[in-house]
C-alpha cells in the first residue's frame, strides 16, 4: 500500500511529545512490511535535516487559502530509514523554534510571549499544514501516486480527512483515512472557538462544522468521525474515551458515547533497540548492563556517575554540556532507594499527587531520594523547584529536556513513579523497564499494560496517601528482600521487547488499513 502519515512531529527531525516516536517507529515498521510510506512534517525553524538522506530543499511549491489569505508553501524531501520525508515549508513554520509552544529561542522574535505558551497562530499552522498536504496530492502528484491510506496523528491534523473529502478532485477518490487520538485531554483538542472561526480557517461548509461541535466549539476529532476511522493508542484508553462518565476529555467522551462512535484501540509499540542498555552507544548511558540477564553492575555504576555528575556536568560552570537543563536541589549520595519522575509538568501527569506523596515518603523513610525531570506549566515548575530546595540533599529537580540526561535520570533510579490522572498509552513505563527501573503507576488507560506484580506495580486510587503508602511499602520490601524484585526486572524487560515490538504492532495497523 501507499501510506501517507501526517504529523506535527517526527523523531530525529522535529521533537516534542511521545507522538514523534510513534510516527517514526510505525512508519519504519510499515516499510519493513513492504509498504511505501511518506510522512509529512512542517519545516520548523528547529527542524533537523542532517539525518535525511538525498535531501532536496524546496523542490516544489503551491499556494493554499487560509483565513482569507493566499499562503505560499513549499516541499522539501528526502529519505530516513526507508521512509520518504516531506517537509512542508511556510513562514508560519520557519519562524518557530519549537513544535507547539514558545521556547526561549522564540522570545527573540516574540518577546511578549511566555515560554510554554501555545503558539498564538496554532490554528493557522494546523490548517496551512493540512491544506498543503491536499495541494501536494492534487497538484504535484500523478494519479498513480495517490495514497491508499492517509494516517493522521492527533487533533492538529484530524480535520484533514474532512478537508480532502470536501475539496478533493480526482487524486484522493479511493483514499481511506484513519485518525489516531494520541491524547483527548482538554489541552490537546486544537478546537476552534466557534463555527465561524473554523469556517474562516478551513473553508468547510457550516453544516459540516455544526455537526462537529462540543459546547459551541468545533472539534477536529468530531470532524474526523464522519470521514475517517478513529483509533487510539491502547484498548484501555479506547474504553475510557467511550465512557460517558469520563471527566478528562472536556465533553468528548460524552459525545462519543452518545453517538456510539467506533474507536479502535491499538497499544503503541516500543523500539527497545534505541535504548538497549547493553550498548552505551545506543542507550547513551555511561556503563552497559543487562536487565534480562540480571547483570546490573553497570546500572549501579550509572547511579554513582549520576550522583557525582550533579556537581560537575550539571552545574552552572558546565552549562554548555546541558544547555537545556536548569537544576534545583541536589542529592547527598547517602540514599538507598531512588524514585524518579520524567515527563511533562502538566496536571494530567499527576504532579501534585507526586509532590504530596513524596513529601510523606521523605518524612517516613530517611533512605528515600527523588529525581524529578520535566518541563511545562510555570506554576508546576515553581512547585517542583521549591520542593527540591526545601529538601536539599534528598530531592533534585531538573527543568527542561535533554535526551541523554533524561535517560540517565531514569536509569539511576530503582522505581519510576507514574501518577497520571489519565494516560492514553505511556512510554515512560517502557523506558523504565528497559533500564531495569520498576514502574509504579496509577492504573489508568495505557498504563494498565503494566502487569501488576510481574512487570511493575499498579495502584487504583490516585491520591497522595495511596501513592505514598505504595512507595513506602516498596521501599521497605526492596531493602529487606531485594531478590524479590529480580524476577520483575527480568520479566519487564523481556515483556516489552517481545509483546510490544513495533513490528507486531505495525501488523495490527496493516490489518486496520486493509478494512
């Protein structure tokens, strides 16, 4: 099949959340299955193109209509691991130094904005991107090159099936569409404030837009419902999206439940080869180790390296090595049990539950230490920074993201804490398991793929008291009977590498595409 992917991010080229890994790994696995895959990504000012072979810049162009303007777009292309990459160029992309939100580098051009705020013209970016894909297919492709399937990732491109079906000519007449819901939380809808606003950007008829409203707002996922098959990233999250009592989707679940919408749940895979702790060139960790063989000497050496590097590699004097990280607090090196958190600093991730539980754990267990890393909401950033400063020697907090550092933080811990209020799939549990760090997670959405007591631990009620009680119990047991956790470490790594390989997940998508 000829398969097109549409996504705002792609691992190695333009990175933000977990979507980047899903799109790249799925695309490459589909190529291995013999399909012809083309992935469209905006050509941001931060885009990395060195990894793209045979890269040809701005080899063709077109004009698209959006918000009453004619906007020029161009297309650059090349190949990455067998996947054709098409970078969509436009001024609204090239002037941005990040994917979705303002970053420090953006403030030179947009000094009035705040780091972490969503781009003010995100609607323009989304719509120009989608209409550019339509233009590419209609104006620059021969009919024989038309895609059999277009797979759209997340709400930012969920209107594409409707846009194509309403404005297409001949080249998409046989194309089927799938839209994957990676996150239906309130901050991820990319909804238009009204029918009139949606019409001004998309040009879609009012009667179509009116059928896609949620409390007056036009939802891209509801637009997609009429033109595409909806999927999501785990069967557990699919069930939650269809649960009318779900309060975490800002009304979408109630509409899906009422309409009896079909949502296919396929659990995301994980490319463990990119993290293999046996090979430091892949893991980026300082020492090799093997969870499957229970050879963990390198893991403990990695922790020792991390504890020493807090005062050197991550210090203010060596900012060039970790430019994107800001450290608060430190660890005294005398801890015996280490808990880590790595992820976005947003309320969905349960940061408030984590901080309250950690405070209780620190009071009751003198051997406990916490490593926290993330970026996001400014208020949560301040809370984490204050918490680390209040618990000097026992809590360290790194604000920002740097790939090798985040891996080091996770690999240095005994347990990775995942207190998400909801979680469509989750990748941090995968990463922890590959690094012999046992995940402890709220039993919600895709985190239910953790097998309680066998590949990690799940807890039901997501409040600080329950989480603290769980962490204190595990800390006590791991100190008194460390051998009890060896089988979990081994089984977790084995389970991730076999059950959740992208090759097997791609076959599930292949069957869905063939429907």
